[in-house]
C-alpha cells in the first residue's frame, strides 16, 4: 500500500513539472537584437507579407482575430499624420514603428524599431514575442546595441495598437526605443513615382487651379456644390483654365459667359463628379442654363510638384506633395504653403487624375534635407 501511494505521488509530481515546462515554452522571449537589414527603405520588414492572410492552424478563429495585425504600424502623431504614416517618407520623418511578423493562434512574433530622420538616421530595433491574453501581450526586451532593457505591453484594440514601454532602472541609453505610452496606427505602404519633365509639367498644369485663392481644402467625400461651382467659376474668371478649350460654349469679353455644360465638364475632369443643382454662389450669376463671371486679373500661386507617391495596396491611389510658390518683387519665388493632394488615376488615359482630398501641410516638408 505504501509503495502504491509513493508511485502515485511520483506521477503527480511528473505531471506538474511537465505542465510548468509547457508554460515556459509558450511564453519564452526571443533574444532582442538591433541587426541591420531587417527593414527596407520603405519601412517594410524582411518578413513582411499580406496582413490579411492568416496562417493555417488548429484554431483558425484565434488566428483570424489577430492575423489582421500582421504587417507594419507607425506611431500616431498629432500633426501631418497622413504624411508621417507613409513609408516612402521615412527618410525625412524617421519612424517609430511596430512590425508584426508572425501570428500563430494567439502567439505573436515581431519587432519594434525607432529610426531617426534626416540627417542623423540613427536606428534601434528589438525583437519580441509572447502570447496575447485578453487582448494584451506582455513581454520583456533587451537592446544589446544601445545597452538597455525593459518591458513592453501591447494592447490590440480594433484599428490600432496601444503600447506601454518601460526601461529598467539603470542609467538609460541616450538613444533607442522610446519609453512611455503610445498609439500605433496602420502604416501606409507607399512608393515614389518617377516622372519625366513633361509628365511633371502636365501634372503641375492640372493642379494650378488648386491654389488657395481658387480652391479651398476639403476632406474625403466632403465636396459640395458650392466648392465645385466656385472652383470652376474662379478658374475661368482668372484664366487659370483656358476658356478657349471649350470653343463656342464660352463667350469672352468684359464678362465670361459659358454654358452649364462647360462647368459640368470642368467638375467631371477635376473631381470625377457632378453638381446636384446648378446655381451661382460667391462669384458670377446663373440664369437659364448659362453662367456669367467677370474677367479678372491678378496673381495666383503656382504649384511645384515635390513628390508623387503611389499607394502600394491601392494602385489607383496617388499622393501629390505640392509647394505653392509666389513671386515677391526683389525677393524671387518663395514658398507660400504646401498641400497634400490625394488623387485617383483613371484607366482612361484621356481622363487622367481626379482630386479626392486636399490638405494643407502644417509643417511643410523641406525636401532639400534629403534631395542632395
């Protein structure tokens, strides 16, 4: 009887030891590193893949819940967030980001990096892994290159990741992964489009009526009849859009008189849209299917295209970063403001681009820092 009890006790201890070893294996932390070459010039990790593709496993439901987080995330900022999120502009802005490389049920493997922008380009990167419990991953990390370690808590919440990063109590490194609480949002995978001089000139001509005195900035899906009608009327009144292109549908004199079909053509060309009701707003008159606006003089800013970026996940979506310059007597051309313009490119070559969003850049990008 005593021998039987001893055997049962030994079996119980063996079972408990096996269970602890399983727990340690599933939460083991990958050694951190700052190995170079894990991220390309667009901020995409070497193991980057389609964030919507889930790994097949025994528990597809768990994997599907977190597989959408696979890919690249960038820290949320308060100014010019659309630009900061673009991977093609990491060279200018630098980046603090998270790369989720692997998702296996609720086990996550990835890395967090910090890259200083122009002109220093200092870099730090540490790897992490762990198991998500109730939407939160808690892990430790060590940056051997910059000489510090700490803990990291990642909370996966809908379309963003909330990170709480701490460092150990010893004297901190002057550089590396930042300490604090941050929100990360999905990075915008973009690439630069190289244009010929003639293509660049054509796009700048197309964008000339978007100067502030003619076109006011607008958000996605926020175009109104007033914005579009005033845009077309001002452009014709100032001669920014050449009225001769519409032949006998436009009569020029002290006033420029044109058929509503001319306005329809301009709005379709620039916005791939139409107005709900023809009428006059701030400039000119409208009567019996015809608009009349005064022929105006004056000087408007002209656009200088600095970058055209293509959205790598949406091939028909483009982003133009445009300086608007004004000639000052005795001082030459100076930057007045900078716009980020979201464009849609039609498959119809004669139609070209249409404008979907115009935003003023709060802190204009100085491309001289990276174009040398």
